[in-house]
């Protein structure tokens, strides 16, 4: 609770600073652009973001339902909004997965099964993220969309490599039983020598059972390729809707020069840049990336006004909904 309050204060402080930096040089023009925005296209932008969460919840529900049919879409949707809150309030978006495991345990799942579900869901999401990263890099390589931001382009390549390695690492952990048994054995043996574990053999046996239980679930998922493809497809739709959303924001403000494809590529790059920022919500880095990438196509007050609207819809609004959902009592334990 203390860390959440601390992170909230940090986030509020950074938000105020970003608002000051964005508005200070062109306040009147930015406010005029915001007031003159086309509400129909703003509605389309909001609809894109909310539909994205709908498909993200569908992917998550598919994985959970492979273990039990007694898990509703409403529960999955509630989980996604709460995840947005915990990811948004923690550095490197690290709060979402532990919260998901905790909530699944409250819903009656064993720890190993809950961990299994979250791990598999994350692997499929990472696969979609990597595929989209490949798409964005290929588009930029062919059309040279971003010519004047060499440092950020290098970070994109690094970020893509990191995301790929994370996905491969998760696949190894999920499907290589021998590797996990070896690692656990070495770690427990080492801790036993340091006298940090009183009974290494008993501890190893307990972990051996957990690993076997974990891999039983991953083996089931591996055999159900159609399930994986469906979840992957839903995640691709989720990313597409999320990435194209700035296009409608910019159109709402009367901006030109941005197409759905350039919006998708720019957004994909911004998300990768954000993974390097150790601040809740990647605040500062996300805004900087937006201004740099979308600044290749638009400028002035429209660029800055679109940043404010985009960030409000894609981050602050989802966090507010997540906080509300978190405080609304969900379904009782099964």
C-alpha cells in the first residue's frame, strides 16, 4: 500500500511536469485545438481503446477456460482493467502479473495453475508483440518513415531484441521441464550450503512437484494449438486497435499526414521505447517517443494536443476505470 501511494505521488508529479513542458510554449493554440476537436473521431479513438480491452479479455478468457469453464467473460474483463491499473502504477509495468495470480488464487485456483495461466497468456501476448515489432521494423526499413531520430531507432532494435529474448526465455521456462528441474536443484543446493534452507531435500521435492504440475499444464496448452492461435489472434486485434487509435485522435484535431499504417508503426515503436523507462506508466519516455515519432508527420499545437488526448485515453482513463473496478466487489470465490 505504501509503495502504491509513493508511486502515485511520483506519477502525479511527473504528470504535472509533463503538462507544464507540453503546454508552456503554445498554451493558447493547444487549448484551441483541444476545444475544436471533432467529437465523432474522438469517440472512434475511445471506441478503439475500449474494444482493444475487450479482445485482450477474450484472449485471457480463452487461456483460463482451458483449465475451467467456470470463468466468465465479465471476470476476464474485470481482470484486464485491474491489470491496467497495477501495470500503470508500478515501474516497468511489473504489478499486473502478480496481481493476476493473486486474483486467480482468490477465485479458487491453485498457485501453480494460476501461475501457469498467467505465464501462458503472457507468452502468447509476447509472441504477438514480437510479430508486430517485426512488421513495424520491416515497414520502416522499406519506406524510411523515421529518418532523423537515430538514437531512438537504435533503442527500437534493442527493445525488439529484448522482447524476443523475453519470449524465448518464457518458452524455455514453460516447456523445458529438465531445465527448470536443474535450475531449482542448483539454487536450492546453493541456498542449503548458505544455511538459508534447513531441509534442502524436502524443499527440492516440494518444488519438483510444483514444476511437474506446471509442465502438465503447458503440455496441455501445447497440444491445443487451435486455442493458442485463437488467443494469439485476439492479441493481434488488441494491438492493432491500440496502435491505430492515435490516427483517429489526430484526425479529430484536423491533422493530416498520418495514415493508419504510420500510426500503427509509430505506436509499436513507442511501446518498445516505453519498456526502457523505469517510472510508473513509463511517464516521460512515452511522451518523448510520441513527440519524436509522430513529429515526423505532424507538428505544432496539433502534435501536442494529440499527445494529451492519446495519453488520457490510453493510460489515465484506463487506470481510473481499473481503480474503480478494483474497488467494486467481484464474484465470490468458487
